[in-house]
């Protein structure tokens, strides 16, 4: 085959162009958000959002290009257009319309990449749609939440505080020899730990490098003292978040401290941009901490032949973890169904959600609930919850509820809301479809019953008074350790069989995510404390002596549980972690102790 002169010149030109192209150029994603699923910010179905990348970061990436804008939507949107600009009120430097804009993460490659010149700039997007689509994640930055919600561009991070987390927007930066940069963040601005107990200082990092992180060093110091450097072996690819924990032996005295954490090295080299890899946090050493409970909302029905599995699991978990597990049986398509729970959707029956995490439906079993209880027991809750509830008069047609929340740390600009659910136990007159009848599988006694089985129904949700929570029931700004009180009166529905078998569940809803943050269950007319404040109860510093717990000097009652929630007698105790529940009068303190 022969080619003429014009064809030869064309081939040479094409080869020259190919060699000039940045083949497999490295890339990274830079922003202030983490990789969680975005939740909605604002209330508008048409809006604009942006993040600001300041000059010091632009200098770090000078000469590289923004080749794409990545953004996370809280709902599907129409007419999305991404942009790069140095002035939000001027015409953008670069724009590009998106062909598809789904809920979740999207990415739009720019037809003309923006070359970073060292000056600060904004990246963002605009949208229209039928839902609130502007998405934010769970991290915070003063540069991370610029928005135009119909009244002009505003920096909501400086105006609204914690309720305006970083928008889910990232710049895809392309080029060779990109800087080594990690973002260090936590889900709290203050660690709360119990005096005398080992603790974990948990943190997360986002890899803003173009290379995988395999060796990470993080240092911490307390009150400006000597820095302790911790080594972590990991495999963390580009744009990946990972969580880590520094194990600490604990603190011997109560009080508040300043804790500084920083990324010391990445793969043996310095972090290129210190401001996003350093944190100064509070550290509050307390005598005790609130109880973190799990609330299980279980979808069930008398017509469902496999639902005895959920009934048994909720019953066993309620007995095993009386102070850490709250079960709510949400009936569907039977006479115990309540329309007040209509917003909660189940994929099948039986199924359940833990703390209303709707992204993770759990098949109800005691083992699953035990794992969840043990997992969250290691977590310091955002707040403690306690309540008083009683009927207003002898007719028992109205309930007076006093809900008390006590936050572990100070917060500004939050949106937590109280919600109330009325439960009834011992509901009679119904039979349960029962696939386990006459079987060989042990199912809490259902294997010995008929099909259908005549059983009393417990934990039945009779009324959800406020599924999404009551707006304003918790202030936007809260102080640490200050108890907030909210009072209300609730009507008792006519479906109740026996008012003496009822209980009120108080839930705290995070309005940003829709999830349950914490809660407490209180039988009507009784008092239950969800905030375990050891200063209110005269409790000695319990310690182990030989094979038992020394409780001398305490005049109340003491119950002892293993880490799995099994109550044990105070004798012949093996080494391990135990949960001590000490009660004096109407106050209870729960503490974790380790027998070595």
C-alpha cells in the first residue's frame, strides 16, 4: 500500500498530536466534603451551589487543570450546569451542561479544562427540578457551603454554622506529580471520655492524593504538650475516606483539655497542605456519659407467616438489653396498623431499620440486634435523653410528657427534633400466622404453637405523633451539659386496649438525615433517666477485688452485665469488660469497667 504526500503529512500530524496528549495523566479530587451519600440542603427545587478554593490551595495546584466537576445530588434534578468562576456574581469562566443528573454522585467533564493560575476560584452547579436536590455531606468548612437559594449568593457556612455542612462538590484536578494532600476530619468538635476508662480518639481522612496511601502517620498532643505520633498501615486509594482510631489508656482526672491532631506524613513524606490536615478539638473528661440506645422499627403483620422471627428477636433483645434497646413493632395490613407511621416504608416482612437508617434494612434476629447494640455502645452519643410521662387524669385520655435532652458538647446551628411514639404491650384478640408451627427450628416457643398462633402482641406502635420530629422542639444552639426541657400533651387514640400497658418512646431526629440520634422509653407514670450523670448519684469508684466487684459503701442496688448484655452474679468473674448498673432512688448510673 502506498500513500501520497498529503496522506503522509496527515499521519505525521496525527502522531504528533498523540504524543502531545497527556496520556494517563494523574488526577485527584479536591473539595471539603466526604464520600457519604448527600442529603438535601435548603428547601428550593431550583438553586445554585458552590465551594470556594482559596488562593493558598490554588497556588499549590498552579499549572494543573480542573478537568471536571463532581457533585452529589440529594434528588434527581433537571437542567444541571456546572461552572468555574472567580466571581459568583459575574459570568462564569467555564460552563458545561450535564446530560444526566441522578440522585447521588455525578461528574461532568469540562470541554475546555480550567487552568489553575494561583488565584482563588469557585466551582459549583445550578439545577432545576421537582425536588430539593442541592446535596451536602457531613463535614464542615467555612468555604464549603456557598449557595444561591433565590435571594443571591450567600456563605451559609458562616451564617448557619453546623446546619450548613460542606456541599457535595469536588474539583477533578489533572496533571503529573500532583501534591500529597490528605483531609483530616472528625464527626465531632469535642471528644467526651469517661474518667479512668480506656478510650478511642476516632478520626477520618480523605485521600486527596492521586496515589494510594499505604503508610500514614498522625500525631496528637494535649494542652500543647509533647506530640505522640501514631503509625497506621492502610491501603487507601484516591478520593477514598477511611476511619481510624488512636487507642488511649484513659485519663485519671475530670476536666476540659485542648487536643491537637495532625497528619505527620503520607507514605513517608510531608503533607503538602497543612490547613486541611490539622484539627484543634476539645477533650472533655467526665465521670460518666449518656447511654447510646438503638431504636429498632420493625415491619410486621399478623398475616405474615415469617414474622414470628421478628417478634422473637425484639422480645429477646428487649430482655437482654433493657437500657440500650428499644423495639417498635410497626404493623402493616392488619387491625393494629396505624396511619401515623405511613411514611416508613419496608422492603419486605419481617424487616427492620436501626435508628431509622433507611439505606440498610436489617432482617430481624437477636444476633443482628446484639451486634448493633454492642457496636453503638462504643459510641459517645451526641446527647442523652430522659423523660417523664403520665396520664393527665383518671380518664387516661391524655398524656403529659416532659422530654429532657442534655448535649455532651456545645453545638450551633443544629436541627434536631423531638418525636413521640406511643406503644402498647399485651394486645389481645389476634392470631399470628406461623410458619414455625410444629417445626424443628427453635423460635422462641412459636415452634410449639399452632398456625395461626394465639399470642398477645407487644411493642405495638399505636401512634406516631411526629414522624419527622417537631420543629423547634430543640434549639438550634445548645450548650454542653445543660439540660433542655420540652413539654407537650398527647391524645390517647381510641385503639388502646389497656392504658396501663402503654409506654412513650421519645426520639431525637436529625432533620438533616432523617435518622434517629438517640431515644428513651418510659412506662407511663414512671421516670426513666437517659442521661447518666454520676455527680447526681453518690457512687464510689467501683473496682474489682479478686473475682468479684467491690461495691462496699454503696447503699443502692448494683446489677452486673457482660459486654453482650447477659446479667451475671457478682462472683467468680473472669477477666473482660463488664457493664455496671448502679441505682440509688430514681437515679441510675451505667459504667463500663474492665477486669484484668
